[in-house]
């Protein structure tokens, strides 16, 4: 379980402080597909980065299976981070390495006892025929599949997805969502998806936190349907769309 307990995160900019997150408390269950939805600047990505300690809270605590991540030694934090995979909006591939080399890269940085092979994960995402290609030869959807394969090769317990479909068109977005759904089912990991795209949360997640201006406005059970949002404030539209059959 991932637990946020009264989290506040404050940044300083030009001698001025502002709260990116304000007194957030929520729990994400083991094995759950959990969404974090909100407009740009709502604090979604900051919340995500607290899980793998890329950011530390100003106040409050983040715990994974009862272990507070912000106060760990470097060695213990590295052990926690090895359990966490991450998928990025802009793919973060190395252009001078092939698809296979990009996917294998995490295994060159650390030892993983239950790691998959490059061939297994490329087959899983449907890119075994692209293993010798370079990122410049791939479409956006293919690049994101490489990013997913790279995240899966370590068999993570937790998969963090930071706007994984924002750079993609609608058809490609649907394909990536299907890959993530398959990964969630196959590997039984906890998935946290940060996005401003309501249909992605609707299709992929079981619950979602609705964020606005650094606060969690609501946490809802997601219902899957083709319901359309009316013109209302974003967090109200999100609640309506995600909670209706």
C-alpha cells in the first residue's frame, strides 16, 4: 500500500513560496490501477514524484508498505526505487541506442533478481521486430511502447505513468492504454496514472483522485462508459464523467 499522510509540498520561486500540494491524504491499494486527474498545474506530477522520492514533502509523509520513503538512507532508498518503474510523457529514450539497448538499460545499472529478458518484454509490447531500430525510426506510439518495455523489464511492484499518452493521437492513445491494461493484468502490479485525459482514466483505472490547485477534491470509484462531460469546472466534470455508468 502507498500512503500519503497530510502531504504539503512547497516550492520557492523568485523569493516567493507557493504550495504545489496542500494537506493531501490518500491511500493506494496494492495491485490497484489508480488515476490522478487534473488540469495542468494541479500538482499531479509532483504527487507522483513523491512516491519514488524524486521530490520530498515539506510536511507529512509518504510510505510504501509501511516504510517512509523520504527518510531512508541512500542504500535503502535505492532498494525501494528498484521496485518502481516509470513511464514518461516524452519517452526519455537514448537516441544513440537501439530499441533493445534502451530496453535493457535498467539491467545495466542495477541487479534485479526477477528481471525479464529484452526479448520477452519486446514481445509483450509487440515490438520484437524493431529491436535493432533507433528511436528516430519509430512513431510516437512505438517510442512509448519501448518506454513501457523498459519499465517492465525489471518486473516492478509499482508502475508510475506520468502523462503517458499526452504526446499521442487518439488512436495511438487507445493502443497504449490497452498495453497498460494488459501489463496490469499480467504482472499484477500497482499502477498510478497521472493525466489530464479523462478517457484514459475511465478506461484504465479503478479509482481516481481528482486534483485542483494542489488539493484533492475527491476520490472516486471509476465507472466505465461513453458518458460525455458537460461544460463545468474541471474537477466537477471529472467527477461526473468518471463516476457515471
